């Protein structure tokens, strides 16, 4: 193959740091502060579709009803309905690899949420395992108000 | 579904690709894009004045640039013309084709040029991909783009030996195709007797996903010119017609719809809908070429089942029997596919471009030897995003 000619081709090196702000909204704020202050996980219910969503949302994604007032308290326990094992380390990751990311459906909810699963090694995790929320010792202000879910 | 039949046929009348490579230090972004634009114009025998509208796209954030369509004008030729920018992640190139097709079919424009590009060496792909997730609920838990999920699935179903051998056979077939394509980025000249060695010794990335299985990071651009049927027949002797396209996507980090719809990949869902509304009963028999967006050999093998609506181990057999080779029963990626060449914002458009070249019959050394009248091209993006495009030699459907 012909060798590429990069003579007289100057490469500019640079680096951007990109701080950002994201507004959680009233529902997201209530969800996070309820976990922080009361160690309680809340969802919202669409009465028309009979579905309970977590994390909460202002409108039902199916019928677009306004469901912001329809808070329901969920159990801190749930079921692993799917999972993956994160094996490749990168500095943005919340744990040292390998660790397990699961889709967890809380008891009382219809939608699953993604979170870290601990208390089982990656070779033994399976769908259907029961888990329980472990709350963060120090407030994070993000979904990591729940530190992880542990196999119960 | 809001799908309506087209108001008028739309034909591909010009195709331009750059040579794809690991880095292009000798040109900046608009200069590199211009290479593809110039080739597409020359291919169609047109001047820039003949173009009514330019549609531009790539991966948002991958080069850490904003409104690139505006300052790329010096390379795209969009000066004084209508212009749009589309950016749908990995599927961008496929969406560019959908957009251009819709713009012409609607009657708004007669001649539209779509351009997809990427210079992956200039930015930080994981930085871009990590920004895909919902910032409130998923960003802190986002991992990355590499996954061995398809390997886990295939091994669980077909056993380690058969699954690993199928994935590596697929990989070598794709390399053999890439060696015939002068634009391909990576062409290693792999041989069949290297299968066992590669299965054991190619550096592992994650689980059973090895370096040799995975797509490249490429620089390059692709431009395609579309025209209304009347214009297309005037300008080109071999227009290739866009028969239909379908887009299906699903956000999977929050898994919003998991409880409401059957658990099915977006690929299979898209294929079923597309074939149903076009009366295609046996896609394996109907299509003469399939250019698949196959980011790894594992995904390539696994997705054959979805795209052709296969059951059991039919897809594994297609690989084992070499049916997917350029001279096989169902040629897949005679270009070498995405494992050989992945300039992401252009990648999905290259699938359409390559399938169209096969139908025109002028792909060169990687032209399929038999007749090619019906083409299929797929696009893939995260978290699960499918665009499927059907191409035809005639307008008799």
C-alpha cells in the first residue's frame, strides 16, 4: 500500500474541559431529596395506563397524561430483570471493573431502572435475583443517592 | 404508523467516497469533505450550481465542534443554497439518506446532495458517547460503546467453539472483501488458516470480543446526490432508486418501553415492518446484496438473524457455508463493511453508497459477479437505533 504523505502537515494539540449544569426539575428534585432525607424511593402512576414509572416523569410516555401529582411509594426491594458486566476500566466509571450494571424493577414499579449491583460476583449474577437498595452515606445529588443495590 | 407512499420516485445519481484511513493530517475537515463532494459531482457529471440543497451530518461532539455545517460550507458547496444538518449518532449517514430522499420525494427540491463525514482522530469518542445518556438518571452510570453482549449471547446458544469459529469466519470474509475495495481503511490479507490462531491470540478487548473482531476508527467522508425521477433519468444512465426506508429506535438506558412492547431488537422490528409493507416474503431470496452496519464480527453474525428474519442456527450456517461471501448466495458487505472502515458519521451512508454501486454494476474489483437488482442497507446507532433502506435497479415495484 502506498504510504501516506503527511509532510508539511501541522497537528494542533488541545484540550477542552466541559463543565455543565443540568436542572433536575421539580419531580426529579423530589425523587432525589426523598431518597436523601427519607430513604424512600417514589414513582408516579398513570391511572389511565395503569403503569408506575420510576424514575418519575411529568407525563405518561404513552398517553401524555399529566401524572406529576400521582406519587406512589415503592419498596426498596426489587428484581434483576437484565444485567451487563462492565469489564473495561475508564476513569469516568463509578466503580473499579469488573462490576455489574443491572436493570432493576422495584416492587410496585412497572419500569426498570439502571443501577450498580453488588453482593454477587459477575459470573454468578442472573435474571430474577432479588435486590435491595443501599443508600449513599453522603449526599451526591444524583442517581447515586442510591449507592447500589445488594443481592438479598 | 404514519408511513405514506412517496409522491414521486427518488434516484441516486452521484456517489463520492474518500479513501478511508486512520488519520488525515494532510487535510482539515472541509478539505476532506470536499474530496467526497468533488467525486460525487464528477460521478454525476454535475456542477455545484446544479445542486438545490445540501444535507450535512456527523456524530455530535465527536470532533468537539459545533455547527460544523456552517463553517464546512467552503468544502460542501452549500453557499447560497438551502441546507440542513442531521445528526442521529451512529445512524447519521442512514438518516442523511432518509432526509435527502424525503426532501426530493416531497417535491421541495429536485436535486439534493447529502454529506456524511468523520475525523475520529481529532476528537474524543467516549466523551461524545457518554453525553448520550440522560444526564439526570444515567450519566453517572454510563459505561462505553464496547460490548461483548453479542458474544455472550451466541456462545450461550451455540457453544464456545461453534460461536467463536463463526465470528472469526465472518471476520475473515469481511477482510477478504476489504482487500478488494481500494477505499477500505483496514485490509489485512487474513488467510483461512489463521482462524485458530486469531481465536486464541488476538488481543482481548472485553470478554470474547477481541481486537480483530472490532471495527476501526476511521477518517473520511461520503457524499451522495439524489434527484427526482425526471431529473434522475435526464442526468444518469444508471440511477438507483430508493424504494423505502424505515427508522426504529429505542432508548435503552431507562428502558422506557420494555414493559409495553414485545422484547425484540429494533433490527428485527424494522425488518418485519419494512418487508411487510413492501410485500417481501423471503428477504434472503429477494435481495441480491446487503450492506450491513456491522460494528463487530459478533454483531455481524448475530444480526444476520434479525435482518433476514431467520430462526434457529440459519444465520450461523450462512457464515459457515460462506453464503455471505461476495460470490455466495447472499453477499454481505462486498465493501468489507464497518469492521474494515468506520468513519462514523459517514459509515451508514457508505452502506447505501456501496449497495447502490453494486446495483449500478460499477463497484470495480469488489463488484458482485451475479445480477444485482435489489439492495438492502442498514444503519446502527446507540442505544438501539436502526435505519433500513431498500434500493432498486428499476421502478417496477
